[in-house]
C-alpha cells in the first residue's frame, strides 16, 4: 500500500511500470488505469466501462492480468505493472502482438491492448490452450468489432510460436 503524504486525501504511489520506477502523489481514490494514463502517460491502456465489464484496461500486475479500472493505484503501490507499451523487450513485437497482426485479430483496436495482455497472462498459465480454453480465458474481455474468431486464432498462433513469455 502507498503511504499517506502530507495532504489530506492524497497518497504516495510507488510503482515499477514497464521496468521504470514511478513515484507520484495522487488522490487516494485514483484508479490504476487513470494513474497509468494520466501520470505515467501510457495511453494504450483504455478506459471502456469503469465497471470491470469490458477488459479494455487489462494490464499485468506482478505478471497476472488484472482490470486496472477496479484497482486503486494505492493498492498497486510497491508492485510491478506491465502495459502494452512495455510488453516487447526490443524493437520487434511480442509474439502475441505479432500473432494479432498476422491473424488480423483487431479492427478498431480499442479492445486490443486488453485482449493482448489477457492472452499473455493466459499463455503464461497455459502455454498450449485449446480453442475452448482460449475462449473461456477471454470471457472478461469484450470486443464489439471482430466476432472474436481472429482473436482466438491469434491466441492459438501465439501459443504455437516459440518464446511466448512475460
């Protein structure tokens, strides 16, 4: 948990985001998604519903996928967050990002960051899922454009690719 700063209603948040340490005083009610977008200026994480319904705000918290619209920044303090911007460790794309590109797993792209992060977490837990397991694993992430078929294909293609990590 973050420690309270001198101002009433604020909290000091210390996060490691995409390998960089960020410390900032924020209102104690600041959601992690808003901390990432407004303080860390990482805008791939989208705000879609603020009610955990859509999954557009999915990030990795200590390697586990979470919906950042339902976690206070103060609750994440002292932990490590990975967003879409920090997924690749070099100039190339992460295998899940590459699979989305190759399998045409997106249309408008709004849900894509959350979908990618959820699939990265899913493949970490189950490196060789069946189609049914992928569909079950993505139940908390909604897409209004694709019909999910190519998203599922992308997840299965990423599972086949060597070196899926994170």
